[in-house]
C-alpha cells in the first residue's frame, strides 16, 4: 500500500490539475499587485 507524499487538505477544487491551479493563483496575485501599484 502506497502512502501519499503530502496531503492537500481537501480534494475540492475548481481546477482539474494542480499546475492549472498554481497558474491561476499566480495570475490572480499578479493582477492584485498591478491593481495596488496603479492605486498608489
């Protein structure tokens, strides 16, 4: 029986893959950062 290397904590996700989820988070963070720079 194989054990998982790590536990994500939840299997609920709007994305199919971790890579797509990471990319979405990166884009969201970039958009927030640009928004903050433009407001200041």
